[in-house]
């Protein structure tokens, strides 16, 4: 890596156009980046494992000791794989650019507090650990403000960039990809991801650690952590160019068009990923209509009730309205090409 350069953590949320963003950055063509399959999602397995165990959305105090042990090993294995990727990038003199949904990083006690109330949990937060010479006290500490499975020292290794999208665009899209019109899902299973709580709390963690999270990489005057809005990366190429200049990526490698995925390429993807990236796989470039400009929430809510039925449509509307203060908080801090 160049002096002063650091690894880039792309903190996203489901259906925030993160797959599109990674496609546009063309990380596999960036000369100073060691790319990773699908751009990241190192901590996707714990969510899948929770579903398999039947404990997703259940209070942690109801988990058996075996379930706790299995889940902790799963989190630790995910972390070990991510740490190995970072070490490989550093050994090659490159940086890692990794994306992760913020809800994937939420540790189990924080999830139970979110669903059932802070007073319902009386155990310490879970934390993964470094191995070998990296297992120092500084790297292993976890502060009270953090709601992630990650120790503070690990979070401080990154240049944090948050990608947000209007909840009225992302939440119904996420519900659609998970369920289609096949019926309802349990409230607790969806509420964790139908929220920007995890994005905002991690942003606030970084905001009170400015010395550790700030990088100097042509970033003069830019406030950290960075926030990008999906609408901007879709409609304004200058935003991506500015982002690349700040974090040390080559803006000339950014692409706005590409070839449609072949049948073999689609079949080679895991089923969930095919479902999550179906629009992108069928596209040949950025679709500029998929933005929230001039969106009327009352009219959108009516469309959701027409599509999903009154009960589910109302649930989605409630999730969207509850997330709006967090979205507006983050949007007010987004990267701009001209002064606000």
C-alpha cells in the first residue's frame, strides 16, 4: 500500500445498491487492490446458520449452550477468513476493499436488546478475537458504544465508508427478494435488517474515534467516516470519482456499462446471490431510474399494500417511517461534489 493508505470498509445495508457500487468500482481491475469474491460478505454465514438452527429472531437467553458454541465458532471462522484476506493484501503491498452489511456485524446480545429491549439482556457482548501476534490488548478491546461482533482495534484498521439508500427504495425491495408474494415472515426475523439502526450506530462509533479512522490519502478537508448515497452513485459520476480520489482507487477504472451475465455465470452463483443480484445480472449498465427523487411515501405505501396486502404493506410502511430519522441523519453527512 502507498504511505498513509488504509484498507476500505464499505458498510452497507440490504438492497442499498452495494452490488452495483462494487461492480462500478471494478475492484478486480484496480492495481492496488486485492479483490475478494462478491466484494465481501464475510459475515453472511452466521445469519444463514441462525436460520438453520431456528434461532434467528429468538432471544439469546433461549439459545442452548451448543447453539452458542456453534454460533461463536461461526463468527470466529468468518473473522479469521477476513483477517487472512487482509494479511494477504498487505503481503502483496495492496489494500483490501471489503463490503459488509451493517446488520451482519451486529453481535447477538445487541440484536436481542434491539428486538426485546435493553433490560432483557444481562450478559456481556460477544467479540471475535485476533490470533497469534495480532492478539494484543489494544486490538482486542471492545468499547460500550460498539454493537458489532468486532473489537475496536480491528475497526480502527479501516477507512470506513457507509453506503445508504432511501428506505422506501431498499426495504420493499429486500422483502421482495426474500419472500416474493409467498406470504409473511416472522416479525423478528425481518426487523433486524429492516432498519438503519446498525448503520447509524456504527457510524457514530467511528465519529467518536476520529484520530483512528481518519486517513490522509488526497482527502484534504473530507470528514470521516465517509457517507455515500445510492442515488448519487447512480446519477452523478463525479461522486464516485471523488470517492476514488479520497481512498486511493483509480477513477479511470470505474465502469458504467458492462456485458450482461451469461447463463453459466448466473448458474455459478449461490442461489441467494442470484436472487439478490438479478437486476444487476440482467443489466448492461447503470439504471438511472432506480432512485428516490420525487418519491411520495404515502403513494408508495399504497403500492405496497396493493402488492403485498394490507398487513405486510403496513409493516413495510412502519419499518420505512421508523428508519427515516436514521436515513436523514446519514444523508445530511453524505459526500458531495459541491457544498450543501
